[in-house]
C-alpha cells in the first residue's frame, strides 16, 4: 500500500511539473516612485505566455493597463465579459478587481504583452485570489 502511494505521488508530480511551467514568464522593465502620489509607484513589466499558458486566478491591487505585443490573449475580471485581445489592443483592470481569466488564446503560438501598473510602493505585483 505504501509503495502504491509513493508511485502515485511521483506520477502526480511528473504530471504537475509541465502544467506549472505553463505560467507566465515575467520580466521587469522598470519601477519608479511617483512622488506626486504619496506611497505609489509605477511599474512596467513584460509578460509572456507559452502556447496554452495561463496564470491562476489573482489580483494586482493596482491600476493595471495591458497592451498586447504579440499573439493573442484572453482576459476577464470577475463580473466582466471574457475578451480576446490581439496585437495593439488594450485591457484595464482596477485595483479592486479579481482577474479570473488570463491565458494565451493559442495552443500553438506564444503571446507577449506589456503591463503598466500603478500600485502601492513595494507591494507585490500579483496576489493569488479566490
């Protein structure tokens, strides 16, 4: 019985590893304190999704502006409509919104997008949510 549990655990970890690799690659471009807005900073990042990639449900606790650079992404905030965005299109997420869908629309092509955030200085960029 113990041997079956160990084998099952190993198999589940092998299956989970490729799924975890599907999350976004994030590259920080810059961060700048916004002195005119006490305690706030602006931050720019690039997010890249591999084909079929996505992120779990989360929030940013920030004003979040998205601009699609390459590929196609699907976005949705809780209570909002799901939208598919292509290069040159934009998306906004408010500081109180929960990001329920954020994924690559393609299972064969990567996607890349620029994200600009206005957030509390030093706060995390992404916070898991339910």
